[in-house]
């Protein structure tokens, strides 16, 4: 018998291309990829690889599953005066990875679907941690730091290739790129993650953001899109809700 009430499992709505609700996706873990667009790496002061041979290893961090926001309402977080947006492709896994290392050419078989999300960042806390060589946890893994739109089954989106990704804030374009600009694509990232973690159904992967990250303030409205199929709308609420 549990000695305290069990927390509810975070869930993301699943829809088809017509917007019909198909069910809900229970979230197990949230993995995130840092510096996966060259232009964003450069704007953060990091070197960007000139070729695949120079990529080194991808940068990973995590957010708690209950950081998910599905209603679009994001309270301004405590402890920061510099909340930043980072629009990203979100990959949802529907199948467990094999016990051994996941092959790149088999990785797509794990994918259930895709969404667009925001990796919200307390940039001042992240910058302070980076300056001291400390982990980024307080800058990345906080409450309400992972707004995400409805999931679309992978078969309904088709090939990612050069799909456009964008973010508007208060009706003005802040971020824009295409998914072929990812330094590490989805199969490659799943392969690399499998070297470090046991990937399971219910896991999400936030794939990294293009250049143009900037501050959000209470009252700001955001609208993220990938192509015409994946969308996320919401706003930043005052800290007290």
C-alpha cells in the first residue's frame, strides 16, 4: 500500500491531421539535446562543427516528466529575471529500445510520433552555472519548463527532412529554420542516447533549437509551428498564476 498518494502520470493529447483526438500519451522521461543547430551554438558562444566528422558527442540534459505543460499556460518561474524560449521538434517513443546499443538504421522504428515544444530556460541561472563549470539543472529542469503541443503519429507527418520550424511571440517571428539544419538527426540522437540510457516507450526527446532565442515576459503570447501539421499556442502568466 502506498503511504502517500501517487502523482498522476503526465499525458500529452494525441491527434490526427484532422485534429481528432486519438488518445493520450503517458510521459516517462524527457531527454533534451543541447546545441543541435549550428546557428544557435554560435549565438551561445560555442563552436559549431564544420562537418559530421567534427561533431564530437551530442550534449544531453534532462527535464522532469511533470515539467510538461499541455494547456499552454506557463507561469513565470521563480528565481529568474531572464526566461528564454527555445522552439524544438519533440520526438515521442512508442517502443522500448533493445537492451544492446540501438542501431541508427533501426532507430526510427521506436518513434511513435512528433510534436512541437518549447525548452524554456532560466538563462541567467544557466549562464551562472556554466561560468562556474556547474550543471545546468536549475536553468533547465524546473516546473512548467516543457510546454508541448499535441502529438501527431509519425506516419501522418511523413519525412522530417526540410520541414520548417518557427516561433512567433506576440505576433512577431523570433525563431525560424528547417529541420535539415539539425547537426544530429533523430535516428542519430536516439542511437547516441541508447549508449547512455535505457530508452523506453513514453520517453520524449527535445531535439534542440535554432538561433533567435530571447526573453519572455508575463503576458507574452507564443505560437510555435512545424510545417502546417504541428502547433503549440500559449502565454506566459504572472508568477502567482
